[in-house]
C-alpha cells in the first residue's frame, strides 16, 4: 500500500479550468465538411475479402437483410 497522499485541489481549480477552456474555444476550428464523390460500382474492382471475414459477414445476415 502506498503512503502517497494526493494534494488537495484548490477551490478555484474547476473555475480556472473552465476559464482556460473558454479562452481556447475560439482557437478550435471545425473543418468544413467535404462530401465524398460517389463512385460508380463499375469502377470498383480488385477488392478481395478474406474467407474468414466473408464467413463472419455472412453469419451476421440479420443486420444486413
């Protein structure tokens, strides 16, 4: 068992943290959403699925039907 005792947090700890977050909020920029361009099924080729993965997906038919 450890004899280490955590230091008592100050009463202003949470208020200080909230203030820090409020000052940082303008710096957090949300990037613009980029919609992916749909790809025609005829252009999708060369995709291989390992047999174990195919069996796993096949066994989960209730989620995909």
